[in-house]
C-alpha cells in the first residue's frame, strides 16, 4: 500500500500574525513550480493567534498546496475553560489538522495520555486529522524502555477509536532527546521504532489501518537529513520544528522528501 507522505512544520511559539502570513506565502512561493499532485501533504502549524491570517494567505493563494494545523486544541466545545481553545474554534479558523501530545505539551503543560485520547476523538468527530506525537526521553532510551513506553502512549491515544478513524490519523514519532537538539535519531533506528508502532496499530485496529496510517519522524529534521529518512520503508514523512521557520529550509525538506517518493 502506498501512503501519501506528510511534511508538517510546527512553528511552535514563534511569529506574529503578519510574520506568519509572510512565511505561509513564502512557503507557497517555494513550492510554486511543483505540480500539486506530486507534492507530499504539506502542513504548517502556526500559533493560535495566527491561524486566521495564515488561513487567509493560504485561501487567497488558491493553490491548495499547503494545509494548516493547530498546535493544540481542547476537547470540550465551549465553557469555563479559561485560556483554552476548542477543536470547533480551530476548525472555524481553518485548521484541518491538530497536533496533539507534543512532548513540550506533555512536559510543560501536563498533557496526559487520557487528554490526548479525548482530543483525538474530538478532532476525528469534527472531521479533522490528529497528528499524535509520541516518543521517549533519553533516560527511557538508556533504561531500555523505549518500545514499551511508546506502545503504552499509542494504546492510550488510540483507545476507543474505530479502525477507520485510526487509518485517517497521523502519528509522529519524536524522540524527546532529538527535538531541538540537532541530534537526529539514526534513520534505521527511527524506522525500527516506527515499524514497531505500526505493529502496535495493527494489534489495535487491524492490518488495513496499520497499512494506511501515516507515521512521521520528528527530531532535528533538516534539509540534509530528510532524503535518507524518507528512504526508509516505514517513515512516511516528517514533523519539523526549527527548520520549518524559514521557507527556504522547509521548502528544501519538502523537495528532499519528494526525491525519495516520486
Ligand atoms: C518539533 O517541534 O516537533 C520538532 C521536531 O522540533 P525540531 O525539528 O526543531 O527538533
């Protein structure tokens, strides 16, 4: 089964509205010469306050080459949840994907496996696609519990989802020690872990869902790492942080990914 690759840029807490719209336009300019049918699914994730401006830039362009994700969303629809933004609200602002369970959210904002599962359900109920992050810390890797830790994160995140919902979802394997550190996980090892995740998905939702679900690698992906990463059998794309903050490097990553998949 051939899975359409996904290259997603997580802008984290960077950029004002005008800067975000500028970057979205610059990304589209980088991809201008490329036939849309040949492109991976290209997704950019600005901060909440820039969702409207980025959506406007993407729709004004009308090229349909770049989609938008929110970096988080809350599972309740509305109410007394000061500071939270619901899935309905990010959908209303134009997001088609929502990143959930990023290690920074787990670590600094107490996001739990149970919350991630509730968010995944809500995102899928509203017709959006969750990008579910998982990954081990350096201590867990050194203690030899990488696989069991990730297996439990995936089982919790997908709990109660139908096979169709699982198939539509995206998982990002992001070893925490590789995020923002410049230390990329060896691509054979990333491929092994992602293969293990696919096997866990098979156990939960069956072979078709496991064949369909896109599983990305994230952690210091750069223009000079993407080709090798994409050459691996189970790596379906990348979640990119730092290198998504300039159109040039993000564009190079998209183009590098295409060399392996076209
Ligand atoms: C991320 O934010 O998900 C990420 C992988 O960041 P970086 O590419 O900077 O390591």
